[in-house]
C-alpha cells in the first residue's frame, strides 16, 4: 500500500525505486503484513521503555536524595 504515492514522489525528483523484495501478495496479504510490522515496532518500543524503567526510578531516587540532603 502506498507504492503509487512513492512512485509519483520519486518521479517528481527524477529518482528511481529499486524493489528488493518482489513478492506478489494480494492486497489483503500485504495489509496484514503491514499491520504486523507496525505492531512489532510498537511492541519493541514498549519493551525498550520497560528496560529503562528501573534506571529511571533509580535516577529519580538519587535526585530526591540530593534534594533532601541540601
């Protein structure tokens, strides 16, 4: 989905598109593939936030200790 838009955009700037993954998918299969990719991206972002949660909490504790100590 959206290939036609990118093709017109590239033609406007005299560039070409090189298709590396040339699978023939139905529109439904392509849509499912796009949705799965989007879900995967957001899942990775949430996992990354959880990874730093303890570090953020520790930094907040240190900041609070510094404020209380002054």
